[in-house]
């Protein structure tokens, strides 16, 4: 407690209060003085509360202070947790109430100033529902809410700009560095001017250099324009290809189609687009707007502690319970009338869900078709870039295939020729081996003859001498050429070294002077070592943080999947519970008109129907089994009868042909006799 009072006294003695208290004088303050001191502190936080408490009633003072403390979210300590006791202590100026309150206010003055400033604009005025029936009041209330949201956004942007700004010291360092760099550039330009002034026609050369720079800039701009035009041409070609493809598709679609089918297709497309525009898209936009509104509302709320969350959970549970009671009352009230339309509503909801699903499938199919078309255009462009022509179709493809076949035959012919040449090469290699063997045999015979004559090694020595003399002449020629080349190279190198020395002499002089002026290598090495150590530490911290973030992301994904799984299970259980409630309601209700068929009765009826159907099928099977033998015998008899009739038909036709042929022969014989 003494530490608390000491902290309060220290803060009150500083700016902007300047009370000049000590522990004794502060402890000896009366209740009215304590209340005035509390009012002064609250006035520093919010200027509206900088008033003299002697000019207002105690109830007004307590109400004013309690309203501000509620906005600042002050929670009394455990000893005065009762609201009535805290209110009474605040009215009377009790020290156990005022001292903790002053300690809490003086600890976080800047934060509370910001909260009080925001509360002036963000604490919403509750308008009764009967007043909102008026259009003017409703419009003003809506405009008020929109302005409140705009203020939230502007305040956030202002805070971000305040935190993202550079410090004054950094700006000054940057300005000093830029000034130093400017001085160095001025000195360098002056030095270059002095050098240039010694050269003849330097003004003309400067003008030429300026023109050269302008021409280079112009060349760069022209190259950039050329690249942009190439890109535009490429995009235009792609659009042209897409338009041609669409035109070709339209031609194919129109070739075998009729006006009625085209009108029907257009009507279907118009109906689909009108459904998307009038029903699907507005619902999605409205849901997105609602979610954005709630998210902005949540983001604009100040930070909440665990106790605030617990209070909100309790309120949510109470509201859910009240909603469930109202739903049950409504169901009990409108149950009889709703049962008549339940089936139609269910069918309408099923149809609407199917319609939405089909619309989504159609939209996904259209997106897939557009992506496939884009991919086909890209492949077509790639094929045209690689092959130098478009994708072949129809007669062109046949011509190209025939050309490939002729090339294939030509390739096979050349391959056969290569095989023949390879075989001939093998024969020649074998011939070379045989000739080498004969040469070796002849060499052996020659050596044997030389041994007999006493001049062994003569032929070998002669060949070796000829080879050595040839090699020596070639080496002498190469040495001569190498010496000439080396002498020329040495001359060139000496000339280049002399030129480089002459050009580098003034630079070396300036470098020596600059080295004498600035010897910063040691300091640079030390700073580099410090930088490397700091960079290594930061890199290790970064890797650790990245690993931690990765693990947290994986955990977040796992928790999200668990959350979605639990939600799905919850929905399934809710549907099952709803079915069970309907089943129990059908069992319990005494009204025979509202009592529909239960699931058990439906399944019992289905079981009975299937049992009756099984009995009928078994009886039918029994009849079929009993009549199977006679039926098969009768079918065999009919087959034999059919075969017999076919034979009779063939014999009859054959007999008719024979009689017709005999008549023709008799008529020809009669004609011959007449002749």
C-alpha cells in the first residue's frame, strides 16, 4: 500500500499536475479534496471532466465519474468489488476506493487519453426501435453509423502513419550523408573540368558527348517503345487467335443447327446469367458484406480480457436459450398449418439447392473450358514458334504425313547405305590387319637375311635415320616460327605495358594522396567483423523464428481441419436429432389428423410389401419349375415342325423350278420342229 501511495505522489508532483505533495500531506487529504484530485486526473484524461465538484451535486459527480470509468473499463479491486459499495465509496471520497483508482489512472494515462478520445466518437447512441420507424431518423442513424466506420478507418491509417514514420535523427543523418556526397561530386566535377580544359576543342567534344548521351537516351526509349509494341502485337495476335477460334466454333455450331436450337441455347444462357445476376450473386455479395461488417466491428473493438470473454459467452448462451424457446413456441403455434406445406417447402428447398449446385457446376465447367482454351492457344503459339506454322488440319495434315513417310523411306535408305559402308569398313580393317601381318612376316624374313649376311639392323637403322631427319626438320621450322611469334608478342606486351603505365601514372599519384588522407582499412575490418557477427546472430534468430512459425502454421491447419470435422459431425448429429424429434412428435401427438406416417410404420409397410412380392415370386418360380419339362418338350416339337415345314417348302420350290425348266425345253423343241 505504501508503494502505491508513493507512486501516486510521484506522478502528481510531475507534469502536468505539479501538486508538491509528500506522503504525509497526501495521506492527510480530506474526502472532498480527494474527489477534487480524482476529478482533476479525469479532466487531464478527458477535458470535459475538468470541473469543480463544489459546483455540482454529489450524485451528478458520481454519475459523471462512473460513466467515464465505464468507458475506460475500470474494474474495482477485490475488496470493493460490489458496485453499490464502490458507488457509495466514490460519493463519500473513501480512501480504499480513491487510492487504487488514482494508481490505476496514473499508471496508464496516455492509453486512457486515447481511449477517452475514441469513446467520444465511437460510443454508439442507442436509438429506440419506435423512433427508427421514421425514415428521416433511420437515414440519419445509418449516416451516423457510416461516419463512425469512416472515423475508425481514418484513425487506423493515422496511427499507422505515426508508427511508420522515420525519426528526426535518421533524417538528419541521411541529410548529412547526402550533403557529403554532394560535396564529393562537386569536387569530382571540378577536377574533371580542369582536366577537360587542357584538351583542345573541349567545348566541341562536350557538345558531341551531350549529343551522344541524348541519342543513347533516345535509343533506350525507342528500344522500350519497340518492346512495348512487340508485347502489344503479341497480345493482339493472341486475341486474334482467340477470336478466330471462337469464330470457327461458332461456324461449326451453326452448320448443323437451326434457328430454333440457337434461340433455345441463347434463352438457356440468358436464364442462367439472369439467375446468377438476380439470385446467386446478390446473396453471395450480401453474405460477404455481412461478414466484412462483423469483422470490421470485431477489429474496431478494444482489447478484451478473459473475464470479458466469459461475460460475453454467458450472454450468448442466454440469448441462444431464449431463441430456442421462441422457436419452440412458434413451432407449437404454427405446427398444424405448417404441416400442410412442409412437403412443398422441402421440395422447393431441394430444388433450389440442386439449382445452386448445377449453377456452380456450370460456372466451374465454363471456367475450365476457358482455361482449356487459353492453354490450347498457348500450345498453338508454341507450336507455331517451334515449327514456323500453325497446327495442320485436314488435307494439310495428310500432305504433311505423306511428306514424313517419304522422309522416312529416304532415312531408311540412307541408314542402309550407312550399314553397307560400315560392313565395307570392317572388311577394309580386316584387309589392313592381314597386310600388317604379311609386312611383319616380311620384316622377319629380311632380318633373318641380314643376320645371315652379317648386316643385322641395317633396314631399321636406315628408316630410323630418315624419320629422325624428318622430325628434326619439322622441329627446326616450328622453333623458328615460335621464336618469331614470341618476339612479336614481347614487343606488343612491352608497348601495352608502357601505355598502361603512362595512363595509370596520374591515377596512382591521386591514389597515393587519397591513401595518405584516409587510412580506414583497420576500422573497416573491425566494422565488418561486427557486422558479420550481428548478421550471423540475426540469421540464427530468423531461422528459429521461421521454424516456430512453420510449426505454428501446421498446428493451425490441423486445428482448422479438426474444427471443420467437428462442425460436420455436429450438423449430422443435429439432423439425426431433428429426425428423432419429428419421430417422437409423431408418436406422442394425440391428433390423428396431424399424425403422419412414422419412419417405423413406413419401413414396416415396405417390409410387408417386399414379403408379399417374395411370396408371389416364389409361387411363380414353382409354377415355372413344374411346367419346365412339358414346355421344353413342346418347344422341341415346334422346332421339329418348323424344320419339317422348311424342308417341304424347299422341295415345293425345287419341284416348281424343275417343271418350269421342262416347259421351257418343250417350247424350244416345238420351235425347232416348226423351223
